[in-house]
């Protein structure tokens, strides 16, 4: 029996029990929303995060912030 998969913000945030232990991730990648929020709360700029994670977009970062609200 497969676990339920959820998506939010037109699929930009996904929750899948088989990926990252079911934590919300960005577009099904193994980059969690929590990781991005922790970088931002530590004072990292969006530009620096995008350098570290080149598969992300500025929209992904904004979506993480909206999801956290």
C-alpha cells in the first residue's frame, strides 16, 4: 500500500512519505522547506541559497516562505 502524496502551491511543495521522511520538499526534490527556512533564518541571502542549490529558483524560496505562513 503506497502512502498518500500531497502537494501545495501548484505542486511546488510536495509531501511524500518516500522522500525525506515525509517532510515538505520543493518540487519532490530532496531539498526540504525546513532547510531553506533555516538558511533564511540564519541570515543567508536568497542569492547565496540559489548558489548552493542551483536547481532552485527565487520562486521556490518565496513559496517556502508562503508555505511557512
